[in-house]
C-alpha cells in the first residue's frame, strides 16, 4: 500500500537490505517490527517491498521520533538478530521530505 496522506515536512527512513540464505523467523520479525512501529510516537506510515533487494520506507514526524524508534528495546533486539543472522548487507538513510506529489488513476 502507498501512504498518501502525509503533509510535508516529515522524515523518511529508507532501509535497504539483502538477505542471507538463513531467513528463518525473518518475516515474522519484520511483521512484528511494523506493528510495533505503528504504536511508536511520531510514526506516520510505512511502505515495503521485499524481493532480491528489500526496501522499507517508514515515515516519521521528527528526528527525535526516529531516535526513539531506534532505541526501542524490541527493535534493538531485532536489529542485532538481523546483523547476526539475516542480513548480508543493509543501508539506512534518513531524509527530510519537503515536497511530495502523486498520481492515482
């Protein structure tokens, strides 16, 4: 689903990954992280596509909200497990969205 109800300015966290061959428990954990993020103060929405390269973009009200999410205990545990087991590589980018536009048929 495309998130289309956001009003700039806001922040986007872009999380791009490639996975190892051992993804046991990965999808369940990813779903749990999405549910947990939805309850985090400052959370605005999420978009995700997982294939050869996984890309998840989450949207936040502020840099402070992003830091609080990063420091969430359960999120930290999942991140550590990802480094130990699931991710060959990941890259995280934090961007301020100042303008947006879209199209819907």
